[in-house]
C-alpha cells in the first residue's frame, strides 16, 4: 500500500507516529511540518515503557534497538527497557532521539508553521493528514468547529517555583518534617530540583478548591505572580508554613520565586478523525485528547500507534472514531481514579489535621 502522509507537529507524538507509519507503510512517504528547529518543552517526563509497546510495531531492528538503548540509558536509574518498567526522561532527550530515529527511517521534516487547512491541502493534494500539533491547535478548530473540545476539570493548582541558597541534602533533610506538612490547609507536594551554582530549584504545588482558585488573579507560567500580597490569606498561610518547613520565610521564597495557576483537566476532541475537502484528517497526541500531564505523553504514544494500525483499514476515519470512546474511556478512567485517590488522601489528611488541632491546639482554622 502506498500513500503520502503529512503530519503537522514534530513533537514526540508526531515523530513517534511518523516512525510507526514508516514501519507499517514502508512504500509510503511521511512528511512532517514543524514550527520550531528546537523543541520548546523543557521538563522531565515519566514514561511507562508499555506506552511504546502497546499496539506499536516493534521490529527489533538496528534503529529500533538504538533508540531504546539511547533513551533508557539516559534515564534516571538506567532502567532496562521492559514493558512493565517506567523511566524519567527529559523532553529534549526523548525528542532528539525520536527525531534521529525518524530521519534515519526516511521521514522528512520541514521547519514551517502551518496556518490553515486550505494551505495544507492545496500544497499536498494527494495526501492524508495527521494533526499532532499540540493541545491548542487552531487547525483542529478549523477542522471540527469552535466547539472542538470537551473538557472537565479535575484539580485546581497553584504552583510556586523558586530557587533557594540551600543544598539538595539540606533541603531533603528538612522536608522530612511531616508535622509542619500536616498543618497545611491544602494538599501540597514539593519537588526539589538539581543544585546549580549553590542554588537549588524548588517547586511547590498546592491543590486548592475552586473558590480559592478563582480568588487568585490570572497567572500563567509566562506571566506569573511575583508577590505573595495578591494571594488569598489561606494560600499565604500555607506558603508561609511551607517556608518554615525549610527554615525560610515567605519573602525568601519570593526572592527568586513566582506563582502560576494551572488546572488539571481531562479533555478530548469532539472527533478523532474527519474529512475536509475530501481529504482524511486524523488527530493524535495532545491535539486529540489530554489527561493530567503525568500521563499525557503516554496516552499520546498509545494513540499514535493505534492510529497507524487503523490506517490499514478500508474506512479509517469511521474506524478511528469508533476507537475513540475506547481510548477516551480507558485514559479518563485512569485519570479519574488517580484523582479520586488524591481526594481521598486529602480527606484523610484533613481529618488528621483536625484531630491535631483539637489535641494540641496547633492551628487556628
Ligand atoms: C510540566 C509538565 C510535565 C509533564 N510530565 C509528563 C509526564 O511525566 N508524563 C507524561 O506522559 N506526560 C507529561 N507531560 C505532558 C507531555 O509533555 C505532553 O503530553 C506531550 O509533550 C505531548 O506531545 P505532542 O507531540 O502531542 O504535543 P507537543 O509536545 O505540544 O508538540 C506539538 C508540536 O507541534 C508544533 N506545532 C504546533 N502548531 C504548529 C503549526 N501550526 N505548524 C507546525 N508545527 C506546529 C509545536 O512546535 C510542537 O513541536 C507533562 C507536561 C508538562 C507541561
């Protein structure tokens, strides 16, 4: 079977899908349009190895082996590739290794932003199209209309990111102070980064209720809050308590610190496939659906593999849309069950806190 596939978006899911296509359709051409020469995301990902296994075409050839060796050798803990294992990998590592693999497998990449579906179709008249251009895809809206996604919020988070003049080991020893943590009004999780030039990055996420969240002024990662004064009292109190945990005060946290708002939600596109000007379009990765970010890429990789196997089918648009509820249900259930576990843990934590308040008179509500 010989086809021309054009993918918009050379992020990890676009590249993974391209590789899968080259394996399943060796006589077909696979072309990617990517906006940036250098991938923009910079964070660490948790990858379940099964996400690259489930439904994927594994040929165990030289390119295949080289990729898994390179990626999982670089991961923290140097886990060997096995379907049940998981690894922590930087986005730049997974992206650059996938790119190398895709190029070696014959995928072509052109660095260009695609603005409209019309432009895409006019320039590639004999192709099928895959949209892998992320969560905020305007091409998806052109394909499916303004109500292109359905979304439900799971958690509301305030995230403090800062750098402090303490070593990793000092911070690790003070964070064991569970008594202070138990006194927080909201559920809080801390992540300690790698020390650099005598400064260590810290991020602290507070899971707040919707009402508290709405009292915080708009603050994205790009334009965050840089002073605690605009935050509701209950948030300031929790941040002060968190500062105490490491023997700081609130001002020290904000010296190099800032707060942004984020919502953990589950969303999915109205359809995973549609036709436009007689051309088939398929959605993968964050463009198709999103779950809270600790699993989002995993969900995208599984979907990419599944799509490429469905493309062998005689009516792939209908088939991929029939597969949509299965994938959506499995991934949403996983996210919602984790969310329920998190909420139950928070209820227990509050109960324990109320007991402590009564017993020791520790905190005034
Ligand atoms: C802080 C954080 C932590 C995370 N941790 C995890 C984790 O632990 N585990 C996990 O599974 N997931 C995690 N995720 C989610 C994961 O990063 C995303 O799910 C994943 O990057 C999605 O890949 P993608 O290829 O679908 O989209 P993207 O990575 O968004 O890539 C889309 C690509 O399309 C390109 N593009 C966009 N528009 C156009 C256009 N018009 N023309 C051409 N190119 C275009 C962009 O430049 C980009 O390269 C995390 C996310 C964040 C923010």
